[in-house]
C-alpha cells in the first residue's frame, strides 16, 4: 500500500470499499443475528432487549476489522481512541434505528424477519458515517 492510501488492505485492495465494508458487515451481522436469535428463541428475551445486546456484541469486531481492512490508512485524522468513541456514537444511533424498525415491524411479522428487514438501513448508515466521521484520512493524506 502506498503512503496515504485509503484503499482496503491486502487481498481486499482491489475491491470497492463499500463491497469490503459489506463483507465485513456479513461477519458482524452473522454474529449479531445468531446472538439475537438465540436470545429471542432460546432464552426467551424480549426482541428489543435482545437486539440491543446482540448489536453491541458485534460492534467490537466491526471496529477492528473496518479500521484495519476497509478504511486502512497510514495515518488517520483521529487516533484510535477518538475513532472508537465516534464509532460507538454512530453505533448507538444505528442500534436506535435498528431497534425502532424492529419495534415497528414486529406488528406485521415475526421478530427474526423484522431483524432481517432492519439490516439494510443500518448498513447504509454505518458505511456513510464510518467513512466520513470515523476513519477519515489525515488532512495531509486526503
């Protein structure tokens, strides 16, 4: 990778960034969905509580993978601690979006389908905000 490069890392470097973000999102979503389903179906948790728990269980994986693969830079505008705080704030909003959608959709479908239907909105939100506010390159690299 060249200095200041803002392309995805390694084997992912030839792929569009949104595609890499979505692939990493599949990993995070699988973890989120598996935990959510287990909490709702096996542990009997209410859907909203299960969603909040499962969503944040996947956030740590998402931060590490996206920082090191999707938005990899030689230098970032903000340090890792600042990025993590911004990432957490964006994900607080994302879980609010997801939870509101699930709360609305369970009136019309089962909780697991409602969860699936909420995913595109949180994917779009997460990509745009991560790219613009969390993993932006340093001024000298942009």
